[in-house]
């Protein structure tokens, strides 16, 4: 019932910044917890960050804390992942996902997924 679309990926040099956007439709956006995941070639999908329905609660995996910031604009039905001080290790396809249930803060319970946007960080 929920369609999720990511955008904003690209190629940047180490130390640079990118802002990813994720728009959701098909359900009241404010009812959804939103999360970001990433998957590098040859590696399993990794949970990156999540934000609660209201935007008051956020979670970041340790490897991105202090560098990535998650925010949302419910009026625009969009969540943003601002990435600073990017490292080559951040290179991956980034996926946005929506959750209507519990467990979103730990990467669980995501039912609707976007198709991904490529982020490449050169060394």
C-alpha cells in the first residue's frame, strides 16, 4: 500500500556531503516510521538510521553517528538523510523503507521499500 522512492545519490569525494531524499505515498505519511538501509557489493544489507512518526526519535548505527542526520517533513511526505564527512566505506546502494509497526528503531518491521539510490564515495 506504500510506495517509497529515494533520490539524491551520486558520486562524491571522501569528506564530501550528500543529502538523500525519500518520498512515500499511498498511506498517511505521518503514520509511518521511516528508515534507511544500505548494501555494498558482496555485503549484506545494513541498517543505517531510523526516525519515528513524529520525528522526535532517531536512531543511527554507530558507524554513521555524528556524520549522518535524519529528519522528516511530514507536510512534504519526505524524509531526508543528510550525510557529511563521507568515507569510501559509505559506498553502497541506499534504500529507504517504511514501517507501520514496532521494531523500526532496530531495523525490523519494514514492509515497504524503495528501489535504492547509489552513493559512491571516492578515496
